[in-house]
């Protein structure tokens, strides 16, 4: 059997908020509120996927946020890349030797500078530093996140990415593609399948043997021709599971 790696984003790829899907199985509770859901089809077939394919979550969530997710059958993935790849978990615990970026005084100073500029900015209702790795803000109601991000890209030396109402500020070298590429060099692999829904997943999708993308993915970001695109009438996570089941 081939050694297949499935590197996947989580939010809006495998896990959804209640507003994004009807029904579903709760896989995340925060402050006693049901917050994250998998479709029933994805949840029910997840065991088969995990038994036959090495599942590696690749998420911008912090370690704490990732740990809120309870995968089917209490699965703890062997490897997890959190904080956009800045942190590697092995069997649930951080790997101290993992170095995608150098969390030294220079980086901390840079992140603090960015945080200071936007903390208290009325355009944003949240501003946070995540795992000493990057900064993100959440736009206030009525603000155009895409327009603001375009303005900030012209002012900032640090990379600026946007998804939904969130704008991220990433130091040089911190991206999912670099993290997955580095990890895959350390573990054996015959095939890499990647799934993601946003521009922040593009670097990972572009190095995959097969990239799985939703119907509304911005095709301008995709350099690879080895992709499979979900149709508009299907839920993205169910489409992903269907394609993975075809691999074994």
C-alpha cells in the first residue's frame, strides 16, 4: 500500500461553524458552546481515512485552539502543524527542535511593533499575537477586510494575508507550504494530497501531487495543474473524503 500523506487545512475545509452547514456532528466546544462541526458523511468516514492515509492537520490555529477539536474516535494525529506551520506537534505535544522560523528577540520585537500599531485601531475588534509567531486582527462590523488588507500590504514589510474578516501578518518564511515541505523531508512519503480553501493554503496546495480545492477557490493563486475542484452543489469536506476514499 502506498504511503500517502493527507495535509489539510481545518476551518472551512474539514470543520465548519454552525452557520456554514446544517446539522453535522459537533467536534469543538468553546466556553460551553458548540462551535465546530463536521458533516455526518465526513465524520462517519474519517476512521477509514485515518486508518489508510497519514492525516496531517495544517492550521493557522494556535496550539490551544487546535486542541479544542475532537476528531472522530478521539483520533490524535501523529503530526500536526499549528500556528501556520510555526509549531509542530508529535502525538499531541510540541516538538522543541522544530524550527520553521526563529522565535528570537528580533521576531518578538517585530510582532510587538505590528501589534502596537493595530491594537486599539477602531477598524479592528480583535488584535492578537499567536504563539509568538504572527499577528492577526479581526475587522469590526462594516469594515471591508479586503480593502484594508490591500492598504496594509503597501505599508507593511511583513507579509499580509486576508481570509474572511481576519487579516494576518506573517514573518518571512512562515507559510504552510514551507512547513509541509520541511516535514515531508523528515518522514517517508509516496504521495502528497493537500486540501485547503483559502489563499493561505495556496503554498501547500502548489507543492502537492494532488490539490483539493472548493468551488470558489481563487484560481489565480494556484500554480499547479494537478488539482481537483469541488462542484458548487457539494460540501467541500465531503468532496475531500470521496476523493481520499478512491485512493485505497
